[in-house]
C-alpha cells in the first residue's frame, strides 16, 4: 500500500486532478498523504467460510458492510429490505452479454450481481487506476513506474481547493508500495458502504485462483472511515511520499499489545499519523526508518498485523491526536444504523459524519474535535459511537395530487383547465411516446398519465372522457410493457440489469448512456410514476402484466435484498451520501456524479406511490424513506441557499451545483451550457414532491439572483419549466403566462399545458 504525501496544483493529465471550467467549479488538488508498501514474502490465511480475513490469533480482520439501515424501521419481519421478487427477469427481456466487463473482481464475487454506480466503481473499470473517494480521503491504486506501486491516499484542505480555471502546473506522482511492477489488485466484498481491496504479488495469480494468497495486503474501503486500515500478511511495509518527509518520529510512550505510533511531518507542515499493531505481541513492534527524503521502510522485517493511517488537521494537531489515540485499533464494517466493528472493540470507535448526518444525529452520538473537509460536501466531523441514531422527525407521505388543492384552485381556473384538457386529450399519445430514448419516452408517458389524473380526479369528467384519455395512455404504455418499442429493453447478464438495446447498435452514450447504466433512476422513475397512476385510475387494467413490468424496473434501480440474485442492491442510491449517483460503468477521473436532483426524487416519490397502489406497504415505506433522506441531502449539497456553509461563498451565487461529482462541482450540464438548462434540470418533473426540495426561500433567491434577468430571453420549452417554478413566488403571474398568453406557450416535452395550469393553480399564494 502506498501513501501519497505530495502537494501541488491541478494537472489535467493527472488522474487525481480535475479539469476546471471558468467560474464554475470547485475542485480537489492533489495533496499530501502516506502509503504503506509491502514487499512480498509468504504465508497468509483467508477464511472463505465467513469471508473474513483471519489473523493468526483468530480475531476478525475483515470489514464487511451490510446495509440494514434504520433499526427501528427496518429490523422488523415486515422490513423494507424484503425482495420484490427472486424470480428471473421476464422472458420478454432477451438476454445480452455486455461488451464492458468488470475488471479485477475477486473470484468469489464474480458470480454475484455487480455494482454499477457505487463510489468504488473505478476500481473495477478500465485499468482500475482512476481514483475513488471515501470522504474525506481519496484513494487510487497505482502500478506505474519501476519503483513505487500500491494504494495512494490523498486528502485536500479547503485552502488547497481550486476555484475557476486551472493553472498549468505539474503534479508529481503518488507514493506506493514495493510490490513488483506486475503485482495484482483484486476488489470484492461489495456492499452498500464498502468494498475490500487486496494487493498481491504477481506470483500469487490472485485473479485466477480461489485459494487464499500467501502474501497479501488487504485494505477495507469504507465510506467515512477515519483511518485507512491496512491488513498485512507476510509483507514488509514500506511508505513513500512525493513530498519531502521532514521528520519521522516514533512516539516514545509505551502502548499495549505491541502497538506503536509514528508521526510523519511533511515539508508543507502537514502531519500524518501511523499506528501499527501486530497480530501477536510476541512478534515485536513495527520499526521504521527513513531511506532518503520520501521513503520509509520497515526494518523489522515481515509484518503480520494492522497498520492505520490518518491525517492531523492543521492547527489542531495536539487536540485531534488524542482523539486518534483513543480510537486506533478499532475499525468499521457495515451500516445499519450500527457500524459493525472489528479489531480491538474495547476502544472508543469514531467515524466521520457529513453535515446532513449531523442534522439528525441524536445526543447518543457525540462529536469529537477531529474535523476534516470533504471534497464537495462540507466539513466532516468524527463522532463517537458505533450506533448512529438518525432521527427524521417527519416522514414525507405524498399523494398523487398536491395536498389541499380542492380549497385552492378556483372554479374559474377549473373551467380553464377543463377546456385545455379537452385539447390535450386529442393529442397523439403514440407519436409523443414511441421514442428511441427510454428517457424521453418515460417523460411522455408520465405527462399523459398526469393529464389523465387531472381529467379523472380533479375535473371529474364523464366516463367517456376519462376512458378516452386512459385508453390512449394504456395503449401507449402497453408498447413498453410488451417491449415492442423501437429499441427493446434487454437483460444484461454481465452486470445484471435491464438496459436499452440501443447501446449495442449506437454505442455507449446513446440515450444518455442507459445501456452503460447511466441515469436509470431518472429514466425508470418516469415509467414507475406512470404505472402507479394507471394502477390508481384503472386498477384492473392488465394487472399482473403491469405489476411484473413495473416491479422489474424497480428491481433494476432499487432492489433492496441480497436474496434477489438477478439484480444488485440499490444500484444508484448511496445511503451514506443520501442521494443517487447518475454515472454507471464509465471510468471517471472525478468519481461518480449526480445532475438532476428533481428527477432523483421523482423516483422515490414514484416508488412510494407504486407501493401504495399495489398494496405493498414495505415498498411505500421504502420510497418515503429514500425521499426523506434525499430531501435533506439535496438541500444541503445541491440547492444552495445564501447561508449554505458546505460550498465556498464565491460559488453560492450559482444557486445549484450543476453536476456534483465526488471530487468537483461543475455548474453546467452534460447536454447544454445554457443557464436555463443548468437551473431548469433541477425543476423537472413538477409534481407534489418537487416543493420538498425547492423551498420558497431558495426559489426566491435563485429567481432574483439569476433567472429574473434571463427568463424573457428564452423562447423554447425551458421557459415553461422556469415559469412553473416561478409560480411559487407569483402564482398569478405564472397562471397568466400559461392560461392567458395570446401566443401558444412552448412547453417542455415532459409537460402538458393542462398539468402546468393545474400545478400552478394548486400552489398556495406566496
């Protein structure tokens, strides 16, 4: 394992760097770190019976992470973690073999559903050298050059982040391990919050054999981990820094069980701590010596035991070192609300929290003085306690229509909505939904489903009018339910998911990368929403087929159970971050990313509605829980009110992050640099769920600060999105735009004028 101790500014050619757009992003700079580096020897034990990496004295060294989440809600027999189904995907989804294969996955995990959107995805894509972020640390596997190989560790202080265009300054290489140039990395034990990396000499042939390697360095990768923990078996640790190590100091105070502590003081004034604990005290402590200005080697020979590394916050070294001292030796595994512990569990356990965690952590968990900045989500504070009691006081049950609309929409408005609905029913539903793109088809189906919802539940139209709308909607939906669309969906047997077949004909980026697992929560959220409305309006329509189809899409994006062997668990949702990631099986130098927060919450809203109409309360609760969690996270990190403390003040004027990566924030979109697109993609679809994340305070600040000066220059459908949003501030003005315009109103392709008028009319007056 290597540690990266060097500093420098961003270099676009370096995998730990970010390419910046002017005035649009906050990016990480490659910062100093420490990396343990093994030299191959022999003999290790890997216990396949319980997937634990065993030390010589039989204490568990493995860190497993299993999401069981909130104890009070999820620990009962009717847990929301039950499988929707354990049956194979429907036969109408023909099987295909994906051209992209998971790389370096350990043999034991190759037969399981493969994660596609998890934070550690770069480790199993391409050459596996692109970085990942556990927060606050960044990690990267390196096997470049002739002398340094292993796992690099990086952390960036706020003072070293870049804002604006990059400077052309080179960044030197990272520090690594003294494995040979052909050493192998394998990754496995995939869970919601973690995975495990093993580094082995090439002679072990770890990618081919099930037998445990005799020499191995195992690193559990866990979200929010305070220590980078490395488990050595028959390897000689070695540490390299690309910054000068000013001093290497062994703490003279005795520690129990053969433990030792070293301080690495770098030339830039940053101190890193290294703790080492042998499996057996009789083996003696780890002894380190400096070899040159950037290399530290163990002189005590082969090591079997635990090494833990952590960075001291600048300016708080004495206070935070005591916190580390109390916590060393114990490390994390899984997240229910309880972190599973391994190692010396008698010691105080600490773990890094994000701001949205701290908002709801109860007083059973106490903060420490240890604070480090994350890359893009504000300060991380280490808290004590292996059980996180996260209290969400308000779950967010929502209906199909806005609450209290009956007492808000006037008779005159209803009459105007009725007239417009008759025009919209006459539209060609097939033409507007039979698309090559699953994304645009889903938007079309959802908009016509909302039209039919207004026709029946708001206007209470005659049976004939209702039937006319529903027949057209159901005929359009049936095309997809029967998989007869232009590019049918297929079941990918490699990554195990439902994807568009278009990718096999037109490449990875068609339909926004759906076949490469991009944006499934956006695309399928529209279908699940439309299916829920159909079931609500016409419960008997092809009931079994509709259930099987919608359930399959749900299983692809949000399968909750490991018992379902055909889909990974929670493909996109990150339970630690509190939102989904859009990016699938593409290598990304800045980690996973999320663009449209409003389409993110649309999935969870749709899931809750589908669970409700299909009489499955555990699915309803799952959707409500994810919606509640995402609301808090999105308001903390994506939609920035003026008092937001999680982003630099100079960036807050953008009001939305645009694309939020793990390593940078870019105020843009993948499809357009236009301001109305960057802001507007955070506003669709307009449903009863949207106001949960877009408060009146936020909408006013964004409108007055950015949109007001721009809106009159917009001539296409993006103006309709902005004007629906404007209704939060000026209901009468928005109504006039949609209902009283002399010229036809250009609409977004996911909107009918009927729904736009009703939505604005249903808003409470500001």
